[in-house]
C-alpha cells in the first residue's frame, strides 16, 4: 500500500500484518502530504499502527495534527519512531512525552 503526496520525494508505504500496519514515511510531511500519511495508516480492519518517521526530512503542524489524529484512532496501540528532526519538533510542540513516541 503506497500513498503518494504531491511532493515526489514523499512516500508513505504501509505493510499490514494481522490487524496492525507499519507505515514507513520518507521525505517531507506537511500540509500537502499529511493527508496521504493518514490514509496510508488507516486502512480498514486495522487496530494498531507503527509510524516510522526516521527518513522524514521536514515535519510541520499539519504533520503534528496527523499524529494526534492517529493517536485518537489507535488509543494505546500507536507507536511512532521519529527521526532526530521530528523528535525536536515534537519536543518543541510539547508532545515529546507522549506514550506513543519511541
């Protein structure tokens, strides 16, 4: 499952195992690509998600909002693996202590 945003450097590729999806994200997550990330992470019949952001190069408020929406969709079963850059953005935004952040 691959969701492409308008930015050709962005990709969000999901792999489903059972009732869980692992989404690997590359490139910039911003207003033009955040929706594609959400769609990639929310296929039908999925009850948990891991979002791998280690290859993300830019992360803005639209991306933060997407993570909050995913945390609401997957309470207790969301895991987010950030890059150092994403971690800094989440720390600055006050989300650095969230239980879903690894």
